[in-house]
């Protein structure tokens, strides 16, 4: 299973996400884009190495 790292958000970003969550009635999760991109690259390398 891929390991994901939660994004570090400013208070302003967190407030905007909380407002949006309230408006649409869901819980949002923000992941660190750099970690996701690094995971994608390693997955692609794993798939191409066979």
C-alpha cells in the first residue's frame, strides 16, 4: 500500500477547506502533492522494470 503524507496547510487554507466541507457536506483530505508525485514516479519505474 502506498504511503501518503498529509499536506501542511496554513490556517487560511484550513479555514477555506472547513468552509467548503460545511457547504458540500463532505470531509476533504489534503495530501502533499510532492509525495504523491514521487510515488507516481516510483510506481512508473516499478512497472517499467519488468
